[in-house]
């Protein structure tokens, strides 16, 4: 009897040690970057750590999944996905492990993309593009509750790529063909144009401290990554090579920026310091990366 008692205690201790080891291993991989990749055939969403050294696929959806956006609490992601033979794009949300996936928008033959969470996680803004009844290309910005209810067009705003500031305002790019980075209140009022040139300025993302905006622009020939102050001053080009660079995303402390690079028909994700120095590739064969900026 004493032997069996000691054996049971030993088994319990071994189980406890194993549990601690598994827990420690799980915590050692902190997935902080979400991105898209065609590694499995379709474009799916993956998570990786800040070094790009570990990855896990979280979607398995026919067609593309992309334009990933983290919720402020870091527990969910939003993305767009193709439907109806790629004629319809819709916004989806899911847990970070891919479970509890929900399609939020269902309007046929319209392209919904670029979801962005409000600072409190209660709202999602997104872009909608389509040809109207006169055949004119139309670009709108919409907002809805994070469960997909109360979908409303922000009628004063035409363009795409919305992103919330810390105070709940929206930065976005105006309609294609000489598009500019703009900022406005969430109802579309108090609109201010931050850039002013004949180029395409796209995909603004506000730094975690709310003081700067990273964006991409082709004002110098090809698409490169730029930064500017939140009021549009001190615009500075960060990338300077001959490749196309897209979709900048700030690190949680605002010291680094990740972005996509299109090189020789392949897409990769790079990281650099916020001044453009120390650039290096961290995720090959990937694009549309988004850095988790969790608000505790």
C-alpha cells in the first residue's frame, strides 16, 4: 500500500513537471505579427513571433484571406476574404487561433477590405469599392459594430485604408488617382488633407504614441515607405531601393516598422527602425503584415 502511495505521488509530480514544461514552451512563442502567405496554395493568414522564427497557420478558407487587423485586446483578428469567384470581398473576424470565424459583410459584387478596429474594440471601419450604376469606380469608408451590426457609410469620406487614431479619429487615403492621406472625425467632419502632391499616398497607420503616421507613396517613382507627423509636417522617405514597398505597421513601442516588399515577383516582409535604418528580411514569401499593439 505504501509503495502504491509513493508511486502515485511520483506520477503526480512527473505530470506537474511536464505541465510546467508545456506551459513554459507555449509562453516562449509569443505570436505578435499576423501576415498573409500563399505557402499552402490559397492566400491564408499566419501568425509568427517578432523574429519570424516560428509560425502557425490560422485560416483555411478557399480564396484569399488578407488585410489583417488585430483587435485592441489581442484576442481577435479581422480580415477580408473572397467570395462569388472573387467578385465579392467581405470582412470577417475570428479568434487569433482561427476559431469562431464570422462573416460580417455580405454585399455582392462589392469589395470590402482594410478593416480597422476602434481603440475600444467596439467598432470596425472598412473600405468598400465598386462600380456604381453609371460604371464609375466608387470608393467609400464604412463603419460597423464589431459583431457586424449597424453598418453605416461615413458619407463625407471617399477613399480607403481607414485607421483609427488614439483619440478615435480616422486617417485614410482619399479616392484613387492622386490620392492623399487625410484625417477626419469618425462622422466624417473636420476633414483635413495631410499630404498634397500628384502621387498615390496610401495605407496610413498611426504610431502607438499617436504622434506620427507611416504610409506608402509612389511620389518618387515607385512605392516606398514614408513617415510624417500626425499634422502632416516633416514628411520623410524611409526606404530608398528600386523595389515596391507596401503596408507599413508599427511595433508596439513605436521604435520599428514592418512592411511588405515586392522583389522579383515575390513578396517578403521586412523590419526596420523607425528612421529607416537596420532594414532586414524577417518573413519570406509573405505580405500584408500587421504588428500586434495590445492595449492592457
